[in-house]
């Protein structure tokens, strides 16, 4: 246990509420659609600002990390961040991918 009785690896959670006009919704665009859109946009912006890693962002959206990176690519959002910690994470990620590619090459030869 760490501070305030939260186990290591767990996070404190906050629930957000937003009141919007019902006239925004119809058969083709329902509350769940707006929620998904807001979540996706928010997670992307938090990633862009260096507040979330790609892995954590993917986890919050309930998708695989590669799917999140593909989403960023489709939206032409760079995966490199301006923070030193972000650059270190990205460098480690690139090294991991290169190792995996080298392993695949060795296995196929």
C-alpha cells in the first residue's frame, strides 16, 4: 500500500460529469458516441502534452498500444514529445522495436 491506501500500480480515479443539451443527440449520434469522442480527443491531447505515455493512453481508451499509435498516425499527430522523459521513453520504445526486428530476422534466416 502507498499513500491514502492505494496499492502500488493502481491510480486514484475521478469521475467527470458534463451536462449537455439533449438536442445534440439523435438516432445517428447518441450519448455514447459523444462520450467516446470526448475520451479519444482528451486522451490524445494529454498524450500530446506529455501527461500520458502511449501505453497508458491506449489503456485508458481500452485499445492496444499499436492501435493507439495507428490512431495518432491517421491524425498526423507526432509520437515524439518535447519532454526529456518522453524522449527517453520513445528512445527505449524504438530500441525495443529494433531488437524485435533483429530477433525476427534471425528466426527467419
